[in-house]
């Protein structure tokens, strides 16, 4: 049996509880095992971002507990949470992931600097990461000189740098053209299969959904369906 | 160390903004240094002027003389008192004077004037009387002659080597009368002095006023102006209760008032300046925080501790403010020295106001080295204090809110 890395119990998040309450996340149970490659889908406003933020410790649920590798992150102070995120969770945001004044290499290295990793080890790790993302020749380049897809790959490299328990990505391909989107997916898939990196990402893109090994569909803040294997299933019906 | 590098790179993120901030601080330091140097310089210059034309820094009179300046309020000159005063700490020089009003007359004209019996050598040490000589020769202690102020001489239509008649009241109601040769003409900036004073050696004056051994005042100069009040107290202790000891500020309260007003005006200028600096620095900080809000949120999200972020911003501020301050000092020091040797010259009403007191309306800067440090430090402090704003912002920051577009 594989380790359970994410274990969310009964979590709820309500916006505007006093006026017109919005149940952005409504009593969700969710388990994620090490090595999973999971897509979070659902219509706009269904609560994908909210759920990812709760799991990533960027927001607190109104109810419920979230265990990451056994630690209940809903009990951590804001300060402890920052530290926890640094060591346990990799983030890839939709855009503007990188610090514009640093080179691609320095951006990926940043997490390691925050963790106080020694220089020799940093250099080794970063070179390895850039080999994996296929951007060794762009290491000395600033983000502004990279394409959107390349920037997202550097963001993945940064998220991976500290070998986190899992990587959360909220619509990582939303700002990419389809070629770049699939290229990023290839990278994520390869990392997942070759290094057992756990991914949880949200998306609207059917082609991206097709690549996921597990798809969780949210509707109105609740899980409408959850499939472990999609490889054989027919594509979702989309207008 | 990487954090210093990142701070440095961040300064080049928007070079124009950094440059504008540095320039604002640079000019702020220069302006506030010049303002302070002027404030102190004008003060020093006025004091020097005031003291050197007649009053000295401190005067010792018989008790009551200041309110009723008559010969009957004179006291007998005694060498032990004089040397006691001279030996008081911070006292530089002492000279006796016998002063009273008389009528001066030429062949057809008469005019009231102050007759000052002086010790020519000692007097010159304190008020530089010799430098005011415009015609003739300076007095010797044994002369039976006078130095006449230029304006008075003109009113009486007298010139050097002419004779002036003096008539007045002497000590204890005696009649004073005498004829004196004008040995020299002296010129004063102050109209009051220039139109109404003449000097003669003390023994001659004592004889003229029938006031043997009597004087009306000891005039003192001091080493440093800063210790003036304590020096006055010390002198008072030495001379005892029969005497009054007055500083130039008490002797000429109107001039003191004028200086105080000027220095307050300068303080207002400085306050406005500091306020402008604050707004200047603050607005760039505001812009910067707005521009980097998303990024700061992202950094906290991926696990950068707020203490590290704060350190980053402090380093950025210190680098900016320090560069501006140092550059300002480097440029400000020569400027202040220049304005010391080539002082600002005022015209119009200001000039008239100063001329009324007998000063030239020039404003040399003080080159007191504490100015450079104190002003640069003040601006530095303002800069550092203002960088509390980003710190507070960072402390309050929630990553999700910051990353909302
Ligand atoms: N800060 C907020 N304040 C109030 N309501 C919010 C806030 N954030 C989200 N919501 C609401 O919560 C619900 C879920 O939003 P969420 O952003 O999680 O949806 P989503 O599935 O990520 O949508 P999308 O696909 O458009 O990104 C929506 O109805 C949204 O309007
Ligand atoms: Mg979303």
C-alpha cells in the first residue's frame, strides 16, 4: 500500500457567510496517494481553485481537517504554514511564477536557497532539473526572454527543486497555446512516471484531462465523480 | 548573502525609479545641509557683528546701570576685580569703559553724542575698533584726543585734526568741558553708532568727566559663544551682588529677537523640506509595493519567510537611502564651503532690515562639521523610518489576497 500524502476530511469553505453564502467547497473528502497524477475538473466556479488553495495551505477551511503526510495543516499557525509549504509542497501557478530579476537557473534555485541548501548540492540539483525540463541552454536567461511554456517549465523545475511531497498546479496550461500545453503535460507525466512525483492540477482543457490517470470532477463545491483510471474511458462530453 | 544580491538586482528592476529616489535623497541631503549651515552661519555671523561693533559678549556694570545709564551709576576701576574677571573660565579679554552723553560742538554746529572712554589697545582686542578707522590715526593710551564716528563728524562738518568742543555733566554734578583734537575718523555700519559716538582714552575721559578712577562698564569677550550663559553666571559669582552682569542678548534684546525669528524661519524651511522628502520617498515606496504585490504574495506562497522578505526590503531601502545620503554629503560639503567664502547676499527689504542694525545683509554658511553628519543622518533616519511601510505591508500580507488580480 502506498503512502497517503493528502487526506482531506469533511472540508468546507464558505464565502460571504453573513450575506449570500457561497459554498465554494462543500464537505469534501479526498485522499491522494503518493505517485498519483490527478486532474481536478469542473465548470467555472465549481471550487477547484478554492480546494487547491486549502490543500496547499494558502487558505484555511471553515470546517474539516487536512492531513499532509500525517500533519494536520489546519492546525498550523500562519508562520508555521509558510515553513511547511517550503518543505512539503511545490506550487505552479497559472502565470507570473518567476522572479523577473533572476535568471531561470536562479529562479529554480530559489527554493533551495530558502532551505539553506549548500551551493554544490544546489548546482547539482538545478542542472539535473534543467536537463529534465530540457532547458539547460536557457539557464542563464531571464524569464522575460522565455516563452510562456518555457516559463511554466521553469516553474515546474522550481516546484520540484526541494523534492516536495506533491505539486499543486492551478490551471498550469491556461495561458499556453496547445503545443506548449501538451509539451508541459509531457514533462509532468514523465516526472510522474520516472520519479513518482505526485501531481494534483486543475484544468479545463479536455486534452489535458485525457492525460490524467485520475480525474476528480467538482460541481458546486462537491465531488460529482472520481475515477481512478481514465485511459480507456471515452472523452468527456463537451459541447 | 544571496539576499543582498537579490536586493541589488531588485534595485535595477526599475532603474528610473531607483534613480529618482536616490536623486530625491541626494538633493534632500544637500538642501537640508545648506539650510542648516545657513541657519547656523547667519547666527554666527550676526553674533560676531553685534559683538564686534560695540557691546562685547558680556558687560559688567554697577547694579542698576542698565536701567539708568548715568555717570553716578559708575564704579571705581580696580585691578583685582578686572583680573578676577579675566581669569574666569571662557573669558578671553576684558576692557574698561567710561561712557556718558555730552554735547559736541564745532564752530557753528552742536550735536549730542556718546563719549566713550576706552583703553585703546584692550578695546581693539574685543571690538576691533582699529579696523573701523577710515581717516587719521588710532588712539594711544596717553593721548588727549578723540576718534569720531564718521556720521557725527559729517553732521558737525569736522575732519581729522579739527578740534571738537565737548560740554556735558560730569560725575556728581560737576560740569564737564573740554577741547579735543580729532585724531581719527571711524566708520560703523550701525547708523546709531555712526551718527553719535566718539572715543577718547580712558584717563582723558575720566579727567573730562571729573570721574577719577571711575568706569561704567567692563566689556568682555569669550572664547566660545556656546558657553555664554554659564560664563555670565561664573562672572556674576566673581564680582558679587554690587554688580550686574549682562550678556549681549540682554543688552540688545531686539537683535536677539531678530536672530531668533530668522532661525525659526529657517526651521520652517527645513520642516517643509523634510516633509517633501517624506512624500517623495513614500510615493516611490507606494508604487514599488503595488508593482511587486503579486510577486511578494507568490514568494510567501512558495515558502519564503516574512522575516526574509523584510530583510530583503530593508537592504533595498538602506542601499538606496545610503547611496543618496553619501552622494549628497560628497556634493554638499564643497557647496557649503563655497557659500562660506562666497556668501549669499540679500537685497531689498531684508537688506534694509539688516542695515538698520548695522549689518551687511550677507549670509555665510557655517562650516561646522556636525552639520554634514547631522543632516545626512536625519535624512537617513527619515528614509529608514519610511521603509517601515513595506515592512508593515509585508507583515499584513496574505498570499492569496496579494495574488488576486
Ligand atoms: N475570495 C472570494 N470571495 C467570495 N467568493 C469567492 C472567493 N473566491 C471564490 N469565490 C467563489 O467561490 C466559488 C468557487 O470559486 P473557485 O475560484 O474555487 O472556482 P474555480 O472552480 O476555480 O473556477 P474557475 O474554473 O473559473 O477557475 C465561486 O462561486 C466563486 O465566485
Ligand atoms: Mg480557478
